């Protein structure tokens, strides 16, 4: 128990920095009851959970608020945009505007945010309200800053690239999205009695997940909102099936009728570990896809920092980032294994391990389906 308390105490001192200033202002003009506006508002909330203090979002409702409508019309006039041909949602980032909303625009919004992190922050609406001219081009910020999880508000040009890559790799491994992966993995590990097999399968899961994450990120793969929802739903179904099999195995421990797990074990005989390993690899790849769209911003922030520093060969730094992500994830798996071993397997509660495993996976699936924002996977 002392080991467990010591390990858990480490999470209490993880230095998640809190800063107040934002670097990129996003302005959204919307209308109550507009379905596309509601979709974009949800997306912007997701971006806020991803990028934190790097962005500040201001919204103006213009269908029911006359003051906001007047401001909207003033903005359009100043920007020489025809009001009669413009509809909400209307988004402004720097001096770039977006009319309407769909998956293609969501990708452009995200890309524009990272471009504006390199430049002096410009809030067009505030400039117009103050009667100032709106610049047609933006200049690079001589002292650009990015808000990182561990480092806080960081002066990019004065911070070593190795430090950024290392700390962000660690931070990415313990963000809320990654912790859902650990919760999912914990459910699988709980169903395995053998300590070496738990560590082997847990390590295989993490290594596969890290490689998948790295490949998707470095190839610049992007996923639409609909694709993300589909992947999230699919892995939830897989999790429910795994959880149900584990609960079934517990219920039929002292019952003559064989459980689904026993049937599978007899069917594959000595090849059980190969089956488990294949299942772990597939589950890891699929589960990683639920994480990528949320955590994709973490390596993008590192890449933006490297671009600001003028580093052309970014690959060594990105590999360092993913290496630290892998090492930290493996440490987390080790911690999870110790907790399972000390509190479950080698305790009287160990007789309920398959039931606990099933419930853990069912809870993970429930959260992913109904409350994805808890783990920033909305």
C-alpha cells in the first residue's frame, strides 16, 4: 500500500502550468438556432480543450441581439464584405475570415490558428471597435510565445528545442486523452492473472499505440468530425464487447456452463498469447485513432515552435517527442500494473478481478459514448 500511495502522490505534483494570457483571438458571429453555428461552437470548445491558453474565443449572437448585429455589420463593411451575401457562422482569426462551417473549414481554422501563433496577435473586431485600420498583412512576432503544459507561457526563441520536445512528449502521455487509453488498457490488464503477461501485453499495447500515433502525425493525416465520431463509436463497441466477455467469465466461474472466454481459450489452445497479442495490437491501433484528433495539436505546437526557431530538420526533435511519449506511457503502464498487482491480484479482491475488469471497460465505453468531453475527445 505504501508503494501505491507513493506512486499516486507523484500525480499530485505534476507541474501543470496555469497561465492567463492568450495568444490567438478567435471571434465567432452566430445565430441562435443555427445548426451549423452550433456545430462550430462545439468544435471551438474542443479546440479550446486542446490548445488551452493558446487561444481565446469570443462569440457574438446576432439574430436576437441588436447591438451585436450592428457590430457584425460594421465589421463586414470595414472588411468590404457584402452583408447580403454573407451568412453565419462567421469566424475571424487574425485578418482571415471564414463564412459558414463544415469539415473542410474546421481544418482551415485549425491551420490558421497555428499560423497566427507565429505572428503578432490581431483582434480585428477590437481594432474596428476602436476605429483603427485593419492591416492587410501580418508581421511575425519578434518574441513569439506558446503555452505548453509543463513549461507554461514560453518564449520560443529563448527556449531550447530539446527542452520543448522532451517536456511536451511527457505531457502528451499524461493528458486526459491519453489517460482514457490507460483506462481502457487497465480493463484489459485486470483480466490477466499472470504478471509477466500483463506487462508484455501492456507494453505491446503502448508501443503499438505510440508508433501509430507517430505515423499518423508525421504523415499529416487529418480526420473529419464524422470520421472521428465513427472511430470513437467503433472503439466503444469493441470495449463493450470486451467488457461483456470479462463479466461473463466472472459470472460463470463456478457454473458448469462455459464462459465465452473459456470457449475462446479452448478454441485457440496454446496459441492464446498470439491471439491476445493480435487483439492487443488491433485494439491499440483503433484506440489510438480516438486519441489522435484531440492530441494532434500537441506535436503541432512543437512543430510550430521549431518553425519559429528556424529549424529545418525537425525530424530528430519530433522523434525525441514521440520517444518521451513512449517512455512516459510505459512508466504509466508499469504503475497501472503495480496497482493491479498490489490492490487486486494479490489481495482478496483478486477473486473479483474479471468483474472489475469488465466494469472498468464498460465505464470507459460509457464515458466515450456519452461524455467524450471528459477526456477531451469530443
